[in-house]
C-alpha cells in the first residue's frame, strides 16, 4: 500500500510540476513581502512557507464548533504540500483506502469507482501569498483536479506555529462546514 501511495504521489507531483511550469506566473518586481515569521536554516529565506510539508490531519469544522475527521479522506489521510521560494505550490491530499478499479483500467471504471477516485483526492497547483498581519493565505489556483477551482483565488485563515501549518478552506453555503488542513514541515536531517 505504501509503495502504491508513493508511486501515485510521485505521478501527481510530476504532473503538478508540469502543470505549474506551463502556468508559471512571474512575480511582480519590487513586490514586498511582509513576514513576521522566523526562518530556520533549512528553510528558503525567500518565502517563509517554502519547503515540503506532510499532511498531519484532514478535518472538518462543524457549525457547532466541533472538529472531526473529514470523511472524504478518512482518519489516515495522506498528503504533501511543496512550496518554492516564490510561493509556487503543488498540493495533494489522498484517501489511502480508495478502492481499486476492478477492470484494472482507469478508462473502464464504474460510476462508483470514478466517484470514489475523485472524491478521495484534492490536488491543485498555483501560487500562495501570505498576509501575516491578518493571518491569511491567498491561494491563486492555476490547475486543480476539481475543475471549478481552476483559475480561482481562495483566501484561507491560517495559523503557523513552529513546524505546523493549520488553515481553513472556505466553506460552501450548501455544506455548512469548513474543511481544515493541518500540515507538518519536513525537516532536513
């Protein structure tokens, strides 16, 4: 299972990198970044979130304030977030126990297999801007597995404490809940 996850993650990362290269936006010269976060020796000084992050938890904040596991990804959700020194990112979240296609061919899945495959992932690439004063991350999404997110901008409340990044994905009126992602920075050894 870990080997399969690694292969899928590698495939999505390569795909995401290609998509980012095709859609790379050049940062405006002279644009100032206000950052009040300390930077350790294994971080890139260009952007405080630069580096690799592993998903620690995929959760949902309910209207009553309770925080529960996001059933779309399960309690053992896997994910990786890679951010470069300019804020360009690639993000993938997977439900590791998605059922395999019985046919062995992704072009010949059943409706249920396609539903499970799509609803058990979240992957997108683009650029992140960080507003440390108001504690907001702005995701400028270039490409996404969910096509409605492509070429959109999402503003997310965040908290960064040491090597843990916590942010809330904007809620939808229909859902009445807010998705929460918790990431742990991968440190060089």
